[in-house]
């Protein structure tokens, strides 16, 4: 995830198309996640989809609105790793 310093480049390997990469990285810089809570979890063998409700900074969530962020993680070796990241703005 992006950190307090705005290091959104860590998301790049988990985005699929060039359009998606530019769209998500630009929006993550513009409206960084300030808080999040889990909304949904779907488990499959060796894979899990997590949906979070997030509040964003820079005035995006000024009215308390939450938006969706989805993470797909997969089991690899002895642990889990991020497979895909997606967000709604």
C-alpha cells in the first residue's frame, strides 16, 4: 500500500494495464488512504480476495464517504503475497 510519504510506486507491479497503472497511481497520489476497514473477504484454495472501505485525504472523503479497495492475495511458499490491487475513486 502507499505509505505516509506517498510511495505509490509499490503498487505498480500489481496493476494490469497501462491505463490502469496511470489512473490508479495518479489517484493514489492525489487522494491517499487515511483509514480503512475490512468490508468483505472471499476465500478460494490458495487465494483470497479482500475488500476494504477506505477514507481518503486531500478533501476526497470530507463528507465521510468511503470507497472500495480490493486486494487479491495468493499463497506462495510459506506465506502470502499480493497478486492484484484495484480501487474505485
